[in-house]
């Protein structure tokens, strides 16, 4: 029995159309890796190569909260900083048209998780936590504090009790060295890399590591002789000395590092773009004169008395290099 010619003609037509459609779709599918992620979590895209998460292309994925939640890095007692930030947050509320609430976080991990879960919109993450916040929580840093000439930064110092017999880094062998947390640049990652690469001193083998949780705990611990030595950010140390929280005569520095960027401020990647721009405007239009913020951060060296624009790609390059040397992974748990 012969099959009618028209049947084959129709089937061939259908197959030809399907084949053409596949050929048209295939190249588009292969070209789709526009959503490059790099070290970013797979939830994020980085089409412009600036190493931070892009805002979602679908407006339905933007967040536009009635109340913006702000958190400052927990380097010291969070409640101390509620009043310090109050005038700034009032300014942000005026610029954005939103209520702004201060969120006192107790740890770097809690701060990162709060942003990752959508409970934190604007924040200042410490130097070491920035790469983790960027890659794991979608943090977009855009500014840091600086003096009026644009100078910024702090150094990691290794301090000892003033009357300690320890005079140089090599003498830390066999001693107890306090760190803050494993996410801290100056409180753990930088000193660990420096001790290992420059002095061949490794934690567990050559000295006993201890973790205080915060820079102020380490500093007070040295003043009270709880540890033989501690690695701290001198920006925190200087502020505590200025407030007379600790007696300067009870401390002595035996090492000072290169300069690192300070706390990075920014917003969560999926904040509605217009609102994100207003957040930026709030930082760059804030008048520091006579404020609690200036009273607190103006004590740093160099003084922190203005907000200047930065990029994560450029300003955190040295921190990412330290992380690479330390085999730090930015993958989210």
C-alpha cells in the first residue's frame, strides 16, 4: 500500500520547521552565559564584570520596604553605636522617604545572614567580611569613610601588654595570640597570612590561637593580660584609647601592617534601583559637622569625616589576595 505523497510532504515540512527552530534556539542558549557569576553565589549575576551582584532584571524581584534596616559592623558593643548613627539615619530617612531602623548585630556571621535572608537592606561590613557579604549575600559596597582630602584606611597591629618581655614578632612562638573572628581581615586573616609567610609561625604548631569575638575584647584582654598578644585594627584601638576605655600605658605594639580599606558601606543587590540611588545620595549628602558620627570616627588616623565613593573590584583587591593566600572560600553554607 502506497502512502499518499501529501503525507510525506507535510511531515517533512514539520520536521524542517522544527529543525530550523532548534538551530535558532541553540546559539541563543549557548550565548546565554551573559549571567556570569565568578565567585558570586549562583543566585546572582555579574554582567558588567564589577565583581558584585547586578540588580535583578525583573522588577518583581526588587525589594521596596516601608522600613529600611541598617546595621553597622559589630566591632564593638552594638548599642554604643545606636546613638552614634542616629543623626545619619534620620538624614537617610529624609532623603529616601522611608523609615530607617538601626539593627544591632552581635556578630559578622549574623550580619551576613540577615542580609542574605532579606532582613537587612543597608549596612557597613568590616574589611574582612566584605568579600563574603558581596559573594554570599549580594552586598553592593559603594563608599567608605575618609578624611576631607580622601585619605582612608587602617593598619593591623599586633599588640602586647606594656610590660611583656615580648619585643618582636618572632618571640610569639609558644605564646597565646588572640584573634577576633575568622571573617575579620585585621583580626584574623591578615595576621595569620603575615605570621605564616613572613615569620613561619603557624597557629596550633608554633603558637596557641584564641578567639575573642571582637576587637574591643582583644584590646581589653591585652590590657588585662588575658593573652600574650593580639591582632587588632588600630582604627578600633585608637577610638577606644580616645574614649579612655583602655589605658594607653598598658599596651604596646610590636607590628604594624600595610594600610587596608576600612568598613565598606552599601546596600543589598535587589533593593529597588531608585531607592538604591537614594541610599547613595544619603551617604554623599550627609553633613558631618557637629554630629555624633564625627565625634566618634573623627578620632581615627586618618580622620574619618566624610564618605567617598569606592569600588569593591579596586579597593578590596588586597583583601581578596589575602583571602586567596589563606584559601578562603566565598561559597555560602
